[in-house]
C-alpha cells in the first residue's frame, strides 16, 4: 500500500539504456537461435520421414533426447559440461578467447532444443501430404531429393505455419532463461533495474509490454504469410 510509483525511471539513464540493450539482445538471441532451430529442425524432420532406417532412427533419438530434457538443464550442460569434453585447443578458445561465450552458448542450446520441436512439425507436415503426391513425383522421374524439394517441403511448410509460429514465439520467450548464464537480455535488465532502484513493477511492466508487442507483431506477420501462402481448396485455406 506504501509503494511509490516512478514510471519516469524507465526514461532516465542508465535504466532506459539497459532496457533498450536488453531488448536488442533478446531479439538477436531469439533470431540466431531460430535460424539454428529451423535449419537443423528441418533436416531432422526430413530424416524422420525417410525410408532409411538408420537416418530415421537417428532423427528420432535426437528428438526424444532434446525434447525431454529441460531447457535450463541443457543450458548448464552446454556452458559448464560440454567445454570440458572438448580437445584442449577448442577448450581454451571456448573458455578464454570466444567473444560473449554466455550469449553464444545460449544461442546454441536454445536453437538445438527448439530444433527438436521444429523437427516434429516438419515431420507431421510432410506425413500429412497424401501418399499419391509422392508417388506421382517419383513416377514423373523426380529423384527422392527433388521430390522433397519441389513437392513435399513446399506443401508441408505451408501446412505447419501456425505451429512454426508457436515455436518461434517459444524461442523468444524461452530466451529469458539465458539470464541464468549471465546474458543481459530483457528480463535480466528488468531485474537489474529492480535491484538498483527497488522499483519492481515499472521495469517488469516495461518488459511485459515489449514481449507482448513482439508477440503480436509476429502473429500478425505470420497470419499474413499464412493467408498469402495457403493452398486453395484445403481446410486451412477456408475451402469447403
């Protein structure tokens, strides 16, 4: 009841700079992690739909391991354990010479964790395509690689756009866990302002607004992409 509101601190230095810097770091972290997640997850998702049993099993093992270990535990493993298993030269670089090791470790951990989820979306998108389309492509003389490139992946991606949107938003929100490694992202910046000023509502309200703005912008953008790339005549396109 005796809390004194001070919204002006969000516009004073150095607090405004902390918020802006933390927001930029969060955006960069989420973007780089999503590039890894989408690229690697697409490869794993395709592997899970191949006829090759070894590749299919490898993809399944990856998904089950990375999807079922908590992200926080994976962050600690990548930062504290994995460097100890590297050769001495690589170990020295990671510990002593690599710029921003906390940031890049968070990028790799978050990207590989989300890749398991993306792989499941890609797999389900490919497997939702009628078998006749694959057979028709092969009958026309397409190689398996060409079948995936020109038939299965273009249709599969368009089918799972909503799910991929959720995965990207998950990357953006999960980036807050990087503060446990010392990354000064948006949530860490809000906590730092709280510790300096003992004002908790204002910085976290600002962080909430920024998270919400990015989320809404991504949702609107992906709805536009989904509408423009929809497949006419399907249920997702509003076909009857």
